[in-house]
């Protein structure tokens, strides 16, 4: 990981030196163990802050719709897919973005590690090959990275950036065998009542902090429907009727756009399984329109276009 | 009053007794984390924990609360109904000292000299607070910088110190004394237990390494409103409400009407300075148009305006915002950066 960090710094310095970009968006060391944090670098002297490790879990594409600058962005496979989506939705231009692509073997879910430690606190976490060495009070444990990946990483089929301006490190082997929709299918196989109960249980945890929405690169609406007061589409409470509407509408709004980067899932402080809905949307779009978001700059998003032979069996006549 | 003690094995039976008379809230494990909930059996309380995910402030200031309901459907005139006030006495058992202290801060707002919020102060008045000090503060804790500490007594009626097989009970208020006297699980503390208690407290305090000179932060902020610092520090902020909703001292709220036909409820819900609508004016102007102004407000409010209004910072150093921020925007880092400006 050190080599990757050094390579990111080198390319960052070069791009800034040659004035090809104004800003590098990458990661720096976080303030607590198992965390990295987004980092904005505008001068070569700051470039040595940039790092790469298994805690670079945020999707930095989130910051693109905001910026007017020419940006170089450090991007994993899923982040690149988000960038493609944002380019297609005219939130940023391809020319404006220099993609520092990084093949990714998955990011670590610190909450899974914390759950395993049963209250013992990690004071230091050191990445070593395929393991992480955790130390703390009465704690010294070596864990395998692959056992603690984020759920979205475990089913990822696009670990390598599909487009990039520079690729750092060697491409990694894509997981061809994984059934990424296994959990969705299991959910679908349940009875109506079971599905509603488990969905209700999940969204009942919601505290309406909107971390899921705000971490999502595709939630860039100037005014989100939940914020509208005239008309006020939904109530502001944490009653199930309000939280359910929020999560259902959000899932629908990112159908055909969501690349399953898992940002919403990672951002949620309450541990809601947000991918249950978004992954279902993704699967449906794939089944109905043979479309996978964020793979190509050329194909048209299915919900932004019309074809006479679009499937319409689901329509009520 | 001299310290008391209670054997750990007696705690469940104490809680079971208390439940008969009081509505008892305690830390409970649910969905993989701790929240404060009403318990119906002493064994539901999970006391060997670091801190709850959500702060117990919601026991006094719920995330959504019906202020009153109204009905215009009855032809002539209209009726308004207020929620029945809670008659049953309540106990929070096992709250952490930082969260107990947060109630003292919130009292300034909801139960102060100028204004008394009946919803909050009613609940506050009928609640007894029994805290458990922190033998093992988390690395994100910085309560001692804010005038608190792992065994701070502020806001508690009784505070328990875990010395292994038993808790030493410090009696802080009359309310606490009354409660302790009523229950024979509380016994007079033995002398050797007291020295153990002092060691425990000392060890725990030494574990909190972070020391931020908050008073200097307050002074610095006086002249930092227009500092370009806010552009830089807010750049990664996502504008969600994780930090404010999980904060034991954030108290901003919104009021909306939930209307169905001729009937409706007026509801108070938590609001957050991180949200765009927080300061959106009817004219369409928003004086805090971006995350820069919003984050500045959060820091200014906690460490400057609140100090000016109430003589204390609106932060207890519980570290929840540090643990849960989706982008690791760490308030301690922000405060230290302010000091280094």
C-alpha cells in the first residue's frame, strides 16, 4: 500500500506542477484507527499527505458535482463507475476530471471488526499484506482483511476502474464466480409479510440524518424531495410511514444510476441494510433493460430514454 | 453524604424493585449497538458498555414529539388536545457522566431563567439520574477538556464507581439520597472500597490523553467568523446530520404540522444546522448557503455563542461525532486547527 501511496503523491505533484489540474481529491490518514479521510490538495507541498490503504472507503466522486475546478481524483473501481454516471448526467465533464484509477481488492468494514472485538478498543491498526494487526488495551489480534470487507465489496464485479487517465498498480482479478444478487433473490423468495417485516425492521432504525443520501454521488438534487416544504411531500418524523417513504423513493430515484459503491451503507450510523433496496433496483434494471450503470460513457441510461421495445409487462393497463 | 456501595449481584434485583415504582431507562443492546430504552426486567440492562450509539437526550427531548393535536371537523369551533404529561416517576440507570452533564447544558435552553419548555422540564423534573462512571474511557473521549470527566458528578443524582465486584455509590443530590435510603441494596461503603474507588477514578482520568484548551478556542473564535479556515475545514463535510443528531447537546428543532383532512398534529422534530433548509428564509434567501457556513455555525454555536449565553461550551466531549462521521471530520482536529491558526 505504501507503493500505491507514493505513486499517488508522485502523480499528484506532477499534475499540479504542470498545472494540468487545480485540485487533487484523495485520501489522507484519518484521526482514528481504521479510518482514512478525504483530502483536498492544491499545492505540491501538501501532496505528501496523500495515502492509500484499505480504509479509503469513501466514494470521492461525491465531491465532483460541487466543483468548478479541474480535478484529479483518486478512484477505485466503483468510484470510477460513479464518475462515468456523473459525466453522463452532465454533473462534470470528462475533460475536467483526471482519473487516478486504483484497482481495488475491497475496503474494510470497521464496524464488522468492532463487533468481533466485543467492546475491546483498537488503539492502532497496521495493515500488513493480507492481514491487519490490531492492538489496544488487552488486545493484540491479527485479522484477515478478506473476512472483514464491506458487503458491497464482497459482491463487487468491477474492482478495476473501467476508465482512467493513469492506473496505479496492477489490475486485479475480477470475481467472476460471485452471485451478486444472491441476497436480493433470497429476499424476493420470502413471503410478502416477511419482506415487509424485515424492510420495516431495517428502516425503523433510521434517524433521518440523511448520511446515506449525502454520501451518495447521485444524490445531488438542488432540493431533495424530503426537504421540500411547499408541498411537503413527507413528514419529518421517525415514524415508519415517513422513514419508509424516504428510503423507497430514494431507492427508486437512483435506479439505473446506482453502481453499488456501498457509500450509503457505510455512512449509515445506525447500520441499516440500505443495499437491500438499491441492489434490487440494480438487478431489475439489469433484467429489464440489460443495462449496468457506470460501465460505458456511450450507452444511454435506461430511465432517461425510450425504446418502443422496452419491456412493459409491469405496467398496469 | 458518605459513599454507599452496592454489590454487582444486587443490581438486577434493585432494578426489578425500581421498575415496580418507576419507569426505568437503561442501556440495552439492540441491532448490534447500545441504546437507552425503557426496561421491564433488571436483566435487560447491559451495563458493561462504552457508550450508547444515540445519546439519552431523547428521553427528555425526543426526536419527534407531538406538542398538541387539533380537530377542526366538529363543526363549530375547534378543539386542541395536549399530550398527557408523564405522571410516573422515571429513572435513567447507567447513563455515562458525559451524557448526564449534557442535561445540565440542555437545562440552560429548555429549563432556564428566561424560558421553560413544559415538555422537557416536566420530564426532567420527574427523572432521577443514576450514572455509572467510565473506568475505560474511549480513545475518542475528551470530556476532561470540557470541564467534565469520567466520574464527573454534574447532572447525576447518584454516580456509581465500578471497583470490580461492587459499585461505590457517590450521593450527589437530595433526590439521589432519598432514593438510596429507600433501598436496602445500598449499604455503607467499606473503607478499603473507598481507596479502591479513588484509584479507579485516578486511573481512568489518566487514560484521557486528549487535552484541548477550549477556553482559548472560544477566544480565538471571536475573530474567526470571516477566516478562510472555514472553506478548508468544511470541504469534506457531507452535510448530513450524523454529528448533530448523535450529539447529546445539540438541541435545534423544527416544528411542522402533520395534517390529515380536518385533523392534525403539531410535531416538534430534531433539526440540524448541517441541513440546507435550516436557515432557508421565506424569501428564498439562505444566509448559510453552503457547508462552510453550516459547519462554522456548528462550531461557533458550541464553542463561542453558547459560552457567551450560558457560560459553558455546548459539548461534553463524548466523541460520538468522531466515531460516526462518515468522512472522519473529527471535531478534535477542528478545534486543534483553530488553536493553531
